């Protein structure tokens, strides 16, 4: 089974936060549906954000209605 993921910039767009804020929250395990790995090199972190987990978080933790989630995903170019 393939898990569909989204980019940090897409998540930041939906939440209305900066990419740096989203990266730091993921690195500090604030989002259970997102993971961060340390890697070699200048840009030393890799992020994985589960699209369906993010949708569940918006609906059940933040209480967003389905219409608002769909509109925000469309604005952030998250398809599917």
C-alpha cells in the first residue's frame, strides 16, 4: 500500500503558518501524522507528512468542516 504524502509548503499553506514553523513542529513531534529524519549534508532533515492523517487532524482536532478542508487543499494544490 502506498501512503500519499504532502510537502511541508502545502501543509504550511493550509495552516497559514510559515514553513519554518511547520518544520520545527514536525521535528518536535507535535503532529502524529508527520515524521522527520536526520540526514547528512547542509539540509539535514527529511519530512514525511501523511495526507489522510493531516485531513483527519484538521477535521477532528481543529474542528474544520469538510468544505473548509477541501477549499484549503485546493488552494494548496493538494489533489486526490
